[in-house]
C-alpha cells in the first residue's frame, strides 16, 4: 500500500508491535528477546511470527502514516466502525473522530511521532452515524532509525463503557423515576453547600412525603402507585430550575434542594410554588385522585452546615408536619429535635403501656335530636400514664400509627368497647350501640372481619350493638372497600363515615357502599352560626344523606344555637359537649342508669 513492501513493512513494524504487546501478559513471552535469540533465529521465523500476529491477533491494529492516514489494518474493521478495509485505505484517522476526541488524538499522534508510546480513550463516529468508544495504544513505527508512521492498537470498549455507565446509573439514580438517589443527592448537596459558603447566599433542603400513599397503594395496587410516583416526580421536577435538584430518597419520599435565593424570605414562595404543581388531580385507573404532600424544610443561611445535618433537620420538620395534619410545609426550628426524641420515647413507653394495661376507654354519648335520649356511645381511647397522668390521643395516636402499634391498640379498643357494652347490657342498662374508629392500618388488614367476629364471639355482644367508623379516604378504592364493608355488614355490624366532608368526598362511594350513617365533621358544625357557607354545607349534607336513606349525626355540638339549627334541618343525632363530655366507664354507666339521661333540647317550633 502506498509504496510500502510487505516485507519492509512488517520488519520495520516489529519494534512497534513488540513495544505495545510486551506489556500484555498473554503475549509478552513471544517478544522476550532472550528466548527469541536462544530458541529461534532467522528471517523465516520472523515472517511466520508476524504473519500469524497479523492474521490471528485478537486485537485490531492499524498502520497510520505521518499525516494520520490509514495505510493498513490487520482485519476487516466493518464490524467495529462500519467501513471496510478498502474504504479506510488512505482515509484520514481524524475525519472519523468525534469532535470531543480530535484534539486529544492529535496530541497523542504528535507525541508518538516523537518516539513515545501512548494510550487514550476516544470516540469515533461509526459509518451509520452513532458514536462508539475505542481504547487506542500507539507506538512509533521506525525504519532505518526514522519514525515513518504510527502503529495503533484498537480495542472497542463500547460494551464495557455501557456496562460501567449502567453500574454508575444504578449506584447514583433511582431506577424507576430516573431521579438521583439518596447517595447522589447527598453528594450534590455537599457541592451546593460549598457554593453557598462562597456566595454567602441561603440554601434550603426539603424533605417531601406523599400524604396517604400507603392507602393509594392498597387501593389501586403497587403498579398504579408507581405510576403515580412517576407523575409526581415529573411535576415536582418541573417546578425546580436545575436538573438533579430533586431526588427520590425511598418509597414515596423525595428531597429537593432550593438555592439561588437572595434571602431566606424566598423559601416560602418557592415552597408554595412546589406544592401548587400538585393541585390538579392525577388519574389512576379512571379515578381522579387528589394528592397532597407534606414538606419539612431546613435552611442554611450561609451554607455553613453539612449535608447530613441539613437532611436530618428537614426530616424532623417533616415529621412535625405529619403530626399536625399533613398537606403543609414547616421550617425546622431548634425545639423540633427535642420533640423527635420525645416521640421515640412515647413509642417505647407505649409498648410497656400495652403490656401493663395503661390504656383506658372513655365514652361520649350520642343523642337523638328529636327525643333527647341517648342512642349510642363513642369509645375514645386514653392513656393513663403512671407519671404524666391522662394523656390525650393527639399525643400518642400519631406515634402509634408510625410505629405500627395502632394494630394491637386498635384491636384492644374494639375488644374492650364490646366487653364494656355487654357488661352494661347484662346489668339491665340501655341497650345501645358503641362506635369505634378504625384506623387505616386496621381497615387494610386481610382478616379484619375474622378478627371482629372473634371479638364478638368472645365478648358475647350482639353484632348490631357495634358500629365501626371509617374515614372517607378509606373508600378510595370503592370495589375493595365495598367487599370489606359488605363482609362486616353480613356479620351484623353497622358502618358509619366519620369526619364527613374533610376527605375523599364522592357521591360514587355514598351510592355504592353499605353505609348506614354519616358523621358531619366538627369543623363545619363549629361555625354554622357565623359562617353561611358552613351552614349551607351542613344543610346540604343532611338533605343528601336522607335522600340516600342514611342517618346523620353531627359531632362537636356545643351550643344551644347549633342544636336549634340541626333540629330545624332535621339532623338525626348529635354528639358533643352540649350533651356530655367524654366520660369514664363509671361515669357513662351512671348516665345510662338515669331515667332522664338526655340534655334539655330547645324547641325549634
């Protein structure tokens, strides 16, 4: 090719071949000069050796002239770069290079022509237009003490690079959403904090949790839950200006980094924007689902904090948001760390409380609004702490939900309420139902009906005297909820919807689920005298429920005017301090023993 004789080419090139392959353990022995001189001699052997290497080497190598053009290549390169041998003949090596590799390759060739042996990774453009990764080793090709070209050993490392990239991706990115994972986010956050220290600008870290995501998973299945997370991730990413500032930490938890702020006052505006992107409902299996998030925020005014501390503080603030009712954001403050420790302490003490029977039930009467007589009792759990006295459920129920203790605690509440009601009936007192709230975890149990049935059997209570209160959010999956509720109805238990109007309000589930009673949330009852909107809502709920053949009970009733409004709109029952506060079991028994056990109701005629 181009005036080279084969013999001359191979003899001149052996120095380059030896220099390149001597470092490879698998081929180095061939070029050991001592073994070469002592065991073999003569040009015939040299020719056989080079001929075998040229035709059978597992590594492709090419001869490049001083101008960087192909003179020869030892095997058909079409499977690697798409060009055949004839197409490469005289072709400039540089014309095949990706732009990013041209300068580096030019420098390597210059150094090689000056006598150096070099190695580098390059990208070349395949004949079909896509880039491939090559590893090249270069050695000067010398004839008569003059460098006349370059010997280039070529290895296709595209598969290896893809494998390494995949390993890197798996190490630093979430496989489902494509977002950075915890490890990558922590590294990114450290870099952001360094930049904040240099600029003196504030930086905020957000820990984001999707509210009620376990319920969505239980209602629609994990596949739909994953689809929802993908959509949430897409919306949240849209509201952040820098790619990579949002990460999926685990499950339904995300983290975000907010920087480029002039002052800490901008944090609230950015958080409002972050939450607003979730206002529009998502659609799962044809059902519109409204999603809210809780966000805990940690702010570093000047980047002086470390990433682990920032994230820990944001997580602590997130827990406070969830305790306070979710669907909000909160900035970390110094007292939160102390509260987090208190929560762990409460969870630990609750284990002992269950064993030591420190929990007790109080009962709040429910009254018929027409006659004023007691028609039911709601069982409310309290914790009789040996040192702190009576502990409100607002303090320990969230901790029980988080720790899973809500399951054994909830089962005890049902059993104790049934036992107490049966004891009152055995004493000849009024036979009325006792109502018990079901937690989401309880309602999601596989054998809920079996557990309730066994409790009723053990206590001897007639099923019609037990009423289970569920929340609207538990009915999101109407088909599944309908099956569970029908099993309970078949058992003889009554079902009511608690806190109606505050959750997943839908006429669909009201029409299709076996529900006997709606309980109007106290937030609507509280202001019916002052707020015309609340008054209209309450009146509408009562009318709608009656049209659906359901009874209505209003909770949180405290004043005579509220009673008057409810009676005038034909509400069936009420519960609240106007009738009676929650009572101990002894106090409730005393009330049931009285002949006239109801409050004096105003006449609305």
